[in-house]
C-alpha cells in the first residue's frame, strides 16, 4: 500500500497509508448494497401505505418518491459529514477522508466530493474516477483533487498524532467532558502548539497554552503536569467527539 506524506501548516510531516483502489471499490459496493436495501424497504412502505396515490398529478407523486429517496441521493455527503469522513462502507473497510494538510475535512469539502461523483462515477460509469486515482500521486479522484482531500487507511500502525485525530482505546475514561466546548479548529491549534513545544521545549509556551485551555473550558487541571493535562484534553476530545 502506497504511503501518503502530508505537510501541515507548521511544516510537520505526517505519514499515512493511502487506501488502495480495491478498498475504495469494495467500500463503494458495500455502500451500494446499503442504499439498495434502504430503497427497497422505503419503496415497499410507500406502496403498502399508498403514500404516492394521494396525489392527482404525476409531479406530486414523483416529489414524494424523490423525498423518500433523498437519503440515497445524498448518501455519501450525509454520512461523511456525520461520521467525519466515513460512510458505512468506508467504516467497515477502515478508510476515511481527510484533508491533504492532515486536518478534518469540512462540510464544503464533503459536498464538493459528492457533487463531483456525477463526473467521477456517474457519467463514465466510474471510469474517470478510476483513471484519476491510478494516475494521481495521492490516489485521488477528481472530487478529491478539487476538495483538497485524500482517502487514507486507518488500519495498522498509522501515525495520526499531528492531526486532530488520535487513536484512543475503547475502555478509555474521559476526564474533562468540557472538551466538547472546543472546536476542531481549537484542537488543531492545540496540537500544533504541542508539536512546537516538543521541538523547542519552550515551557513558557506550554504554560500559556495550558492556562488558555483551562480558561476556555472553564476547568482546572487535576493534579497533572501541564504536558499531561494537554495530552489528556486531546484524548478526551477525540474519545467524546468520536461517539457523538
């Protein structure tokens, strides 16, 4: 599996594993199955309850069907926005969408990827998207190139420490639930400042960062060093936001 090296805004290099073409195709097939199952169930409900027969004109009937099927149409956009770069298929295969600068992709990025599916996967029967991924250095389809995203593998020993993502053990118990007052951007700033400290060993910077976090969150650190406090805050954030 190819390695994807990303430079953050602080010139910190992070190594990821690119998701393979096979993984992305398999994830798409799984998502297609989920969409098909949903469509079948909804269609039977609509027919059984005769929801489409209460309207005299075909336009109104079509509108009802379109509304019912909208989750299928917006499937990837909805799930990637909710699951932070994953669809159910991607989640099962252990792959996800990130920005090529290592940050969390935004709703606009996910929408860009979704709308470009028309070209990447729709018009050409996925041929354009597959060709783009084969010849792209970062294994990107056109939607990824336009959105500035890439799809990485989260399986194995992948270092995510320089992004807002951080692997946390399932049995972990969060210490500061107030971390939910922080935004993704706040956490990115904290992680970059922490990276700077590890390079410079500037304890004045570390103390100021700790004080600022405590002030914003409205907490006092519980008997730990400044460094340990910040590391716990990052773990709490990743643990809690992953379960919202």
